[in-house]
C-alpha cells in the first residue's frame, strides 16, 4: 500500500466523522437517516466502518454496452478508455478567436470521436451549443448522441424528470425493457460534488436515478487547490476523497451493487489570478492520486484528459496536454474524459487541438505498450548476418514488423518536407477530413426515430430542435 494513500484515507475518514458532508436534497437525507447515518440538519457524519461497509458493495467493474459490440466497455481493472471532451461553451478558431458553440459543432465533434478507433465512448456534453434551449440540453444532446454513434453513450447530468426521460430514450434506442437495461447498462454520466463537502439537488437526483436503473455514474470532484480546497495537494485530495466516498455511499444505499466510478477533475487555482489551472503539474498529480485512491477502494476510476490553459493553439497547448494525458494513462485511470480538444480553462474546444490530442493519445498508448522481447524481436541470426556497417531497410524482418512495431503518426512532421513551416497545419486538416470521411451514421430504423421523436415532443421539446438532431 502506498503510504500516502493510507494517510489520505485516514484523513478523509476524520473529515467525514468530524466535519461531515452536506446534502441539500431531502431524499438523500432520508436515505442516510434510514441507514443509520448521523444527520444534523443537512450535514451527515460518517464513521469509517459505515463508509467502508457501503463502499465495499460497489463493484470493481462497471460494464457498458454499445449498439456495436466491438465498442462494449468493461470499465475497471487495468483497462484504459478515452472519453470525449465536455462542457465548453465556445469554439476556438485557428487564430485564437472564439465563437459560441453550435449544435452543429456538437454533432461534428461526435463524428470526429466516432471516426477515431481509440474511442469506445461518445456523446456527453462535448460542447454546450448556444443555439438550442438550455432547458433542453440533456435530452437533445442525448438524442444527437444516440442517433450519431454506435459506441457507448455518454450523457449529461440532470434532475429526476430529465434522467427518467434519458432512461426511456435508451430503452427505445436499444429496443430493450427497463429490466434488460439494468442487466446491460447503456448510459454513463457524471455527477459532480461541490467542493468543499456538499452535494447539490440536481447531482443528487442524477446519482439516485442512475443507481436506481444500475447505469454507471461517475462521481467526481472538481476541486481547486487554494480556492475551493486547501492549497496543499494532500489536503485537497483528502477533501476530494471524502466527497466522492460519501456520495458513493449514498448511491450504494439507494441500490447496493450499483456501478459507480471514482472520479476527480481536480487541480489547483492559479494563485496570481484565482483562475483554474487545468494544464498544471498539480492537476496531473491529482489525476494520479485519483487512480491510486480508486484502486485502494477497488472501484473503477475517471480523471483528467489532454488539458491546457493555453489561449491559442500553440506550444503550451502541446506540452500541458501531453503531461496531463500521460499522468492519467501511466497511473491507470480507467476512463480519461476530456481526452481531446479542450483549451483555455475548459472554456473552448479547438478542432486543431482535438486532432493533435488524438496524436498524443496514439503516442502515449504506444509508449505504454512497451516492447516485446523474444527470439523474433531480437533477431540474433539476422544481426549476425548483417554484421558490421550493414543495413536493415530491405530485410524481410523489417517488412514483417515495420507496421506493427513502429507508430506511423498522422500529424507529426518528419523527414524532408517541401513546406516544413505549413505542413503541420496541412496534416491536421488532412486528418480531420479523413475522420469525417470515414464517419458512417448508424443505421437506425424509422420506427426507433419516430418513437424517440414522439417521446421528446411529449416532453415539450420543440420539433425544430429535434429535427436538427435527426437530420444532421
């Protein structure tokens, strides 16, 4: 056991016992009281035995099923998955200027993630479109996701009514009953705690609904060391751990054995400005310890991404994203959300950065694949035959291994190039065009589309917005 992990666990237990966790929703307070948790007002106080009794009920693996079984996920263990970007309200153009995100941007992002074989999860809140009503976000974005991806469905968080609608949509889209949906989960979402130490009503309703239907829910904190949490990383991580564990306990009390994922999107605040610092080494360390704490409790993990605070697509966007991505991958985070495209403190998505982050994912996966040492990969007879001052370029061994052993980058510029200054940008554009070209919209029956549309119309969603998702 990592000694730091043990110390953080012990500190979190003392926090939950002495300071407690505030729950704003009466349903949460009632569940906690009914299970013997001490509640004073809207603050719940836990003993270590109570925490561990319920945390142990959470499964070590969270399965998630796609319409195309090639993309089914078993979240947990040593498996690593990439998740789409989320939450940005702007699109950053090549010159660094931003514009409001549109519904068409959301669908374009889905198509880009769909075309990349490195993803099994798609949808979510890839961006927050400016041209659809905010009160319809959850259902309209879920509709667009369900119609445009064959991969596992990521969804946004919402209140009871919105989440129940998502469940109905999933049953229609996949042609299953509610009981069958419970047996083979089709939706995954994120419920964020509020630092320091409370859970609001909307996120409570997200957690309780997802647990009720046994759909995986990521319970995550997005603390900022120095503003919403202690400035010391150990202090911040102890608070984050307390928040996540208390919310996992609530989910397990609602539905023992419901799949949950331990999450942290925490980082530090920049002490000069008070702004969030998403591309920092402190953020990378936070993601590392998210993986460590999740392993300690035997729960799948989610964190981080390829993140940068850069204000334009520049070298800062590259080195910060590589660091945060590598921290997640090397520490064993099971789902790395925000894996591509995010820039400027989560405010914007850059298409150019997204394509470059796809390359970062390829680079880090190749690095983590390591090397295979055997009689074929160390060809002693060939080495002896080539001898001194020879060459291997035209050898059969090179032809056999050159495609599987060596990563062929899509974007990076190598060798002699006629236009070395502009080639990188050309490669990005070419790769984006390739991904959009290979995209194929799922073949969904007219009956399913009709039933989904009827459900959303019944929920009061404007038909014009529904048609935008259906016809794109």
